[in-house]
C-alpha cells in the first residue's frame, strides 16, 4: 500500500499518525508526508536551537529526521504562512494537494478531522482542503492542466481523519503509581521538568488525558498542603523550596525534609483520597506544576473534612469513541513514535526514557481515525478495503 499524510505543521504527522506510519512502514508500505507550513510561527522552546529567523529551517529539518525515524520515505514541506492558512488562496492550496494525490496515487490519505483536533484554524483548513482534494482528484474536470503534466485523474480508495477521543485517562494517576515505586528521593533534572510540562500541555490539548494542569505560585510561608486533608492533587516543584513538616496530636511540629525543584509531593493516596500525612509549607517563594483530576472550584475549602474532588481511578478504556471507525494499535512501534517526537527539539524538551514505557503506551500506543471514504464500522487494520 501507499499511505499519504497531509498536515499543517511539522510534528502534526507524528502526533496524529506516527505510530500508524511506523507500523505500516515496517510492513513495506510506501509512505509520504506533506506539511503545508514550515512551522515558522511556532513557539521557540530553546533559544540555543533556533531563532525566529531560523525556526522554519530548523523545524523542516526536524520534520525530515522525525519522518526518517518513522520509516516515511517521501517528505514535502511547503512554505505557506504558519498560523494564517485560512488567508491563502484556497483554490491554489487544493490544487497543490490534488497534484500530490494524482502523482503519488496513495491507497490511503490521512489528515485532520474537520474540528482540527482542538480547533486550530490551520488544522481545520488543511482538513477541508485535503478532504475536498481527495474528491476532486478523481475528476479530470478539476485542474485539467494536470493532464499536460502527465497526471491523470486518480481517486484515493480511502480517506481517514485523525481523531482524538476524550479518553478520561488521568496522567496524575499514572505518575503517582510510578512515583510510589521510585520512592520519595526521586528528583527530575531541569530537562525532565521542562519535558513533563510540555508533555502535559500537549497531552491535554489532544485529549490524551483529562487532567487539569496549572502553574501556581506560592509566597514564602504559604501552606500548600495541610496534614490530614484528603490528597487530591500532585505537585511538581518548578522553582523555590518547600518544607515537609509533621504535626503530632499536641500541635508540636517536626521538620522532616526540604524539597527542591524537580521533586514531587502530594502523591500518596491520591486515587483513594487518603489523608495527607504531613504539612508542606513554602520555605521561600515556590512555583509548582499542579495536576488535578478536575478544575478546582473557588468554593473548595481547606483542612480535614473540607469539600474535595477525588480522581475516582477511571480506567483508560473508558473513553468516548463517538465518530471513531478505526483504531490502530501501534504499541510495538511505540519507540519509533517517541523518538520521532524527540526529533522536534525546538518544540519539546522530550526524552523517550523520561517516563516508564507503560505510561507512554497508554498515552500514545493506540491511534484513532474516522474513516470518511468509504464509511464503514470499526476496524483494527488498514489492510482490507470493503
């Protein structure tokens, strides 16, 4: 088979279809990826790797490395303006995609769903343009000038939209289990802290996880956790220091430890809502990344007996599969996808070994699609056409 992915930015192909591409490349399929932009309006995560002037070139290079790691043989990176695809000549964009389809003649075309994964305007534009191009590519009346280039009409047998169902998976539950195994001495380096922050943002925006994330600042002396209150959040210390203090029944306090950036606290008993066994107090101004099962409300009190929200331990299988027709298990090729994500160093401070593989497998091991042409019921493989 020939597989074609048409997306808006470098890294879209990896998050949407990276595992699928790696799986079918290993089976001998010929794969092509098109990125409509060079990602020149993206965030620069490291000034050592790119500047605004060089970012387009850097991200295109990262795209080619990522595709190589996925087994993708053909890569085109166009130079449409990042962030404003809705302002370009839509007929011209559709003609260019149609030319690629007629030239490469894929058996399957992948692109975003019409919601653009999370509403990104560029994603929505490329979805509409690719979906329309798949229909027009089979009609010689559309772009007849292609015949002068030796390109005949070609109708792709299948079109899939990449979708991201709400999975009701809580990253904090997975982190808690891992941290209990690691023990209280675990301390992530700055790259780990940065990488986990970006991973949380990306996983949340693509509905891989349902956690609520926020960065909170606490002044010196602030009681971040009170002993005895239910455990409902996981904290990663980003900057500053906090003291862990235990209080006995007489109100006498005993210093236990001081935590520094890269350390977690609050993890014990979150899934069951067990009481905290110590106070955690900011010894100096401290900033934390806070994982919660839901967005905290303004009326939630503090202390023993106050109203709190528990995660409930929802299983990963509990998800909304509305609109999903196809699920591809790419777990065997998870490392290829993780190393492709790691290729985007200008965007993600990401290491494939920063978390246990089991956590990454739950996050990225299965990819979901809605089969648009022709419509059919749920499937687990791309090898048959009905």
